[in-house]
C-alpha cells in the first residue's frame, strides 16, 4: 500500500505543468544597413512545459542616435526541465524599432537560442536570429518556478 501512495505522488507531480516566470538582462545587437547596439531587458512566461511568451525591450543607438527596440516571440523549448547541460529553443514573433526623427519600423522576428540548464533558477543565454537584420543577444536569465519544483 505505501508503494501505491509513492507512485501516486510521483504521477501527480509529473502531470503538473512546469510553469515559470523569467527575467533576463543582457546586450543585443542588430547588424543591418544601420547597426543597432544596446542593453536588453526581457520578461517571459512559461505557460506550459514546452513553450514561453517572451518580451524583450532594448535601448541603444543607431548612428549615434538613441533608439528603442521591442520584440515579442512565442518560443518552443526543446528540453525545458533540463537541470544540467544546455537547453535549446526556437522562436517566432514580431519586433518594432523606433528612434526620434524617423518613422518606426516593424519586422518579423525569428530566432534560435541556447541557455544554460533551463530547469535551474538562473543561467546564461545566447540568441541568434533575424529581426530587421541579423540579431544577436546574450545575457543572464533568472527564473521563478512553482513551489513544488525542486
């Protein structure tokens, strides 16, 4: 009988979705006709075990003029609960860039990324993709998991 209780507890934990809220800080750059370089702040929510919605806001410069960028992507996580080794993901969404004196521009955004141990509380990340040019980003990501997650 005790073994049935242990089995039931394990199955109950496995059936729960691994949700998480994530905050990231880093640098981003876009190489295009005019190159953007700046600092990036991100907020993401894992609504289910294998996907997340991510918002990245960046402030920087293009040709020495202040520029702001925003990007929203839906990302598919290949191994979201990995507690060691890298985690891979891909995303698609949209990006917007604005700078004073110029009209804003919108772009399709696609990316591939790798992060350290997506099942841990924090770790580095790097991304490469397209969003108005070749976009690269890297930084540190912190995660908040449910209380039941070890």
